[in-house]
């Protein structure tokens, strides 16, 4: 068979699976199809020397599909989780390089908006996931990330990012605003949720807590009024020539 290459976008996808799960099982991995694939139009066939469902604009002998073994050997990760990331990105319009994804008797396709349908082909694809790339030049050659590594964030990494953000000017302002606007009120059982400031007003029965910003405003007003009252008292006492006993 004439030499062939895998389209660059799928080379990147396979590499991203390798980076995500270095110890993954590769026994069901594949790209170019076998003799059975060669007898029918398939994305696993080279597009210049084999039968394919579409044609692209170049003259490179390219394969437009890969199979990735579903055993990732990575705690917290399954092939279904990986597919949810990839398919959701396509459904949301953040990626458009794939035409079809097949896994575990289910097929998702660009042709019908990436919703799931039952797959009844000869292989149920229970041991690997199948990814078919589009035949358009821009999508074939797009080697940008697929999103798998973006989702693989450890707890320590997340805490480090949040700490960095909280120390930034934008983070401090956002946290301060959130704290000052927090008014927990009551929970579903009618109990006051911890963390609020008791409402000193006459409506406390129906509104038991107030936001810290409101409490600060009330305190400022009370302090100002108290200062004015003290000043007036001192003035009256001075006029009478005496002091309070």
C-alpha cells in the first residue's frame, strides 16, 4: 500500500491522550484500516489510495480517523469523561475539527448537532473510541489543544491559582464586594444561616440578617449622630456653666 500519513489534527489528539494518561492501554489503538475497512468507504482508509466517504482539497495520502483504547489507567478519568469534554467543545462551537465520534454503541456527529444516537455498526466500539476528522483543509491542519489537559487540574494547582487570584487587585475587590454584600437570611427550615449580621431594625422578624455593608453604613450613621448629640450636650453644659454629674 502506498505510504500515508495521519491528518495533523488527529496526531495532536492522540498525543494529548498520551500526555493526559501516559500509562494508558494502547492495545486497541488504530489509524489505518484493515482489509475489511478497505472494502467499503471509511475514514480509516487513505484518502488518495482508498475508499473514503469524503474527499479533501490536497493530494496527500491521509487517514482521517483514529481509535483510542478506552482504558486510560488514570485515576478519576474514563473515556466517557474525555468524550464529554471533546464533544461539548464541538457542541458549544469551541471546536469544529471532528465529523463523528463513536463509543460504546453510541455515535455523536456534526451532522445532527452532536447529540447522541445509537450506533449499530459491526463493531460496538466498547474497547476504544473512534474519532473521525473533517476533510476541510483548515480543520485537518489545526493542531491546537483539544481541552483534555485543560480539564486535568489537581487540587493543589486549583488552590494555587485561587490564592494568586485572591491576592490580585481584581481578586481583592471581588472578595470584598462579595463579603460586604453577603446577607444569608434564613435557610429552608427557618433557621438563621451563620455568618450574617443581626438586623437591629423592626423588621428583624421577617429579615433576621443584614449585609455587612448595610451594618457598616448603619454604624457610621449612628457614630455620626452620636457625635452630634455629644457636641450639643457639651455646648448646653458650657452655656449653663456646669458639667453633668
